[in-house]
């Protein structure tokens, strides 16, 4: 009877250990599956955010291209660059323009790289800021915004700096009939300092 009791006790302990082991294995497998599904969900969410960013950037660049088309191929802008329309800025680029069209930077530069107009406006603080030299370098001879193929060309893109991101678009400044020297340009930019935060808040 003693050996029978020992045998039953051993069998019971073995059964309990087996149940615990199976439970641990099932818990581990369940944890792996949950982690896999959670990782897949996180990956899908990240891809969704990236697609939202891509769409927002594309939308903003398209809008900037449309805005530069309003100022660059225009007789009045040509006259201003040539020095024949001193009241151009007051008439066509009023103080509230930047908040109205949601841009931070507006540059007008002639073919030699001389800046005819430059304004960097912080939409959050509603204050004018100095135009950084690294931005002005974009529109100087040799810069990416100083080489147009023809009078109807446009250059747009994303420019990364150590502490800021810039979406920008530029076109040659020519007459309304697309005649004239394509070296002068108009540059509109958005997102100075705060681009990515504004995208993530959408």
C-alpha cells in the first residue's frame, strides 16, 4: 500500500508538472502571437502616418507651385525686379499676405543673385525673422534655385537643414506671356522650423 501511495503521489506530481509546463508553453506561444500581431499593428500605423506625411508634403508643395505661378510670370514682377515699380511690394505683398496664404518665406532675386525682396515670417509668433544665410544660398548663382531649363520651368522640393525643414518652390520671373530672362526667380516656402509638427497635428 505504501508503494501504491508513493506511485499515486508521483503520478499526481507528474500530472501537475505536465499541466504547468503545457500552460507555460501555451502562454509563451500566445505571447509571441500577441506580440507579432501588435508589431504588425504598429507597423501598419507607422505606414499610415508615413503616407499621411507624404500626402501632406505633396499637397503643400503643389500649393506652393500654384502660388509661385501667381507672382513669377507677371509683368508687374518683372518691372519691380528691373527697378521700375517701387510700390510693387506695398501693392502686391501686403503685411497680412503670409497669414492669408500660410507661407513663411518669400524671396525675389534677380539673375545675378541680388535679393530684391526677402521676408521670413513666423506664422506662430506672428513676427518677422531674419532670413538665414543657408536659405539665401539656395537662390544664389550655383544654388538649386538658380538654374531653370526655360521660361516655364519650376523647381520644388524639400530642403533639410540641421535645425529646420523647408518646403520650397521657385519659378523664373518672366512676363505674363512667358517672355524675358529666366534667370530671375520668385521663391515661396512653407514650414520653416515647424513643418513636421504641423503635419503630425493634422
